[in-house]
């Protein structure tokens, strides 16, 4: 059963959400029902995929062992950077193997949602090391990691925020407001994914394989908007579904094509992913770089941090030339933007002017669309490199 793209899923979803809405209206706790619904949906999603189900079960048990074992170690033995790095590596290892599996067998180590499940587990381990998490009951861990509305492709929630919602019992009025927003997001997501994304997908098909420059531009724009409406539509439905279960999953998109520079774009596009990388990779890279004096200035450290951050993000999408180039492309753009904002007197003088913001938006849009064209794989194909 696929998520958010067929009638079978929505029939089951309606059946599951109706009791949840009744419990919410009656001001009853949703925690146990939400957890049971997660187990049910996970079982249904993997019912016809026994190999993936086996990998998921192995992944879950391994991550549970790592999280609970490291929690116990952290509480009793304190901070140990060596143990922390080992546990972190072992937690990420299944994802690394799934990305590398394409070189020998694409089905090995891979299962639905492994990337997003890994992010959730890694976040718990990092915040345990920081001392922010001191306990993680098994059922809470399962409810968070396997939470079915966002198991496939996010958004990426944080465990402490999620569990606060999970254990909260909202008033009838608060739940009705949340549920109303949830229903609206699901309906809007359907329009995004089933109608608007389909229109741009058909546009892509009309010029697929064409090499004329105007068809290339048309394809790039169609692909960019298709990617947005397809993924934003999915995200809206995932968020809306979680609202109906009492979980206020974070927003994933905020009008990204209105961004006036690349940094703002990544604050509006796939927000939970970009913010996850910002908090758990970029910021820590910066802190370590400053402490160890790796670079002469903080600006140099920030530029290097953007390159590392986006390269890892590209590799997270897949170990292919197009994804790696996409990550490096955005890393370079972010580094240039950071340098320009810090060093350019022209920027500081005119950045609030309407004409400047318009030109900045127009240039940013072209850079973003070209980035999507790289991401699609068509750019390297056009150059004869794939």
C-alpha cells in the first residue's frame, strides 16, 4: 500500500482517523490509539513486501538497542566522545549500506522510509549525548520512529517536541481547531499532488529527450514545479493526518519560490530537512572549526561548512553524480551568498530596495530551477555524461 496516492490508502486512512477524531472531541488521550494505528499502518504498508519488512524489523531492533544502550551508558558513565561516535556511526550504517546497495543490488538493505527513520534515531542519539534526552521508553521510541503519517518521506520531527504532543490531551476546542486545519491541509495536499503536480508532469513528458534550449528551459521549470507540488502535496497530507492524531508535525514548505536568495530558499524548501542538517551538521561543524581554529575567519569556516553540509545532503539523496553535483552546486551558492552578504557594500546599501529585491528574487529563481535540472539527472544527460 502506497502512501497518499491511491484510493486504497485513503479508504484505510478514513477508517483509522474517524475513531481518533471521536477520541479528540471527547477529550480522551490519543497516545495509545495513535501508536496502535502506527503499528497497523506499518504492517499494511509492508504486507506485500516481506523482504523490506524484514529489513525494517532488523533496523528497528538495532536502532532500539543502540538508543537504549547508549542512554544507559550516557547516564551511568557520562560523556565519552569515542563511544558516542561509534554509536552514531552504527546508527547511520544501515542508511549508508542502503545508498551503496545500488552498486550491487538495489533491494539489499533498502526499505520504505529508511532515510527519515534514520534521521529520527540519529537525532535521539545526538541529543542524548548533549544531555537533552535522559530516557526513552520503548513504546515512545516506536511511536516516534514509526509514526505512520510521515514514515515514508517526512516531514522530519524532533522526538522531544513529538512526545510532548503525544502525551498531551488537548481541550475539545483546541482539538477541533487542530482537526479543522488538518482536514484543510489534506484537501489542499490532494489538489497539489493529484492535480497541479500531474499538470507539470505532463508538461515534462511533452519535451522529454528534447535538446533545443527552449525545450530544456521548459522541462526544467516543469520539473521544478512538479517536484514542489508533488512533495509539498505529500507533506501537507502527512501534516494534516498527524494533526488529526493530535500531533502538530512541523511545516515542510513555506512559499519557497518567493525566496530572494539561496539562503532564504533553504529556509523555505524542505524545511525540516534543511533545519535538521543546520542543527546537527552545519552548527556542529562550525563549533568544532572555531574551537580547533581550522580557518582564519568565521566567514571561511561558514563557507566550508556550507560546502560540507550540502555535499552530505546530496549524498543523502543518493550516491549518483547528479545528486552529488546538486549538493555541491547548492553548497557553492550558499558559500557565495554568505560571502556576498558579509563583504559587499552594494548589498548592504541596496538590499531593502524594491528593485534590488525583485532582481535578487528573479536571479534566485533561475538558480533554483537550474539546481532542480541538475537534480533531475537531465543536465548530465544533456552533456553526454550519463
